[in-house]
C-alpha cells in the first residue's frame, strides 16, 4: 500500500491533495423512519473492513514518517442509505453490502415486523460513519 501512496504522490500536481474518504465504523444503526419518528431495528456489524482500515491508517502513518504526505485535516461524518421497503433493502444488500455488513435473519425479521406496524410512508435507513482526511503533497 505504501508503494501506491508513492505513486499517488508522483502523479499529483504540485500543491495537490490526496483525499482519504472511506466508511470507518464497527457498528451501523439500522432504523425505521416513519411519521411517528425513528425506531431502532438493530446495530449492524460492519467490522469486516476493520483490518483494511487499520492497514490504510498504518500506510498513511508510514507515508507521513518518510515525508511524502502530511495530514492537513481530518473529520468524521455520517451518511445514510434509505430504502422504501425491506425487500429493497435486501436487494441492495445482496448486490452491494454482503461483504461489508453482517445482516442476521433475526434483524431482517425485526425490520419486517416493525415495517408492517407503520404507515406506507415508513422507510428503513442505515447510518454509516465515514472518515475524511486531506493530505497535501509534500
């Protein structure tokens, strides 16, 4: 990974900035949003990416030690995905999330049960914490 950072530095214009933007969380809340408010379904396990996050952090620390990048700004924020039904959530999960999030059957059953109790305007959402770090070329 450090080799890739050297290559990124090589192709950046002078004063260029490397942007490290990625999901960065161990648990993500799955919630049901309705006219009555928010109701928690479960905390979903997103820890499968933790080893990759730690490796990326270590590579950036190594790059900073040798002086190719220096952290300018770092912040965390949340973003959300919304689904209009449990079926939509499951389709999206099968296509995009299977390798990143653990979604037990009991959570799907709870989501379905809660969804049935609310009016047609209810939606499911998952909130994911993300990390944004800016590294100017040194």
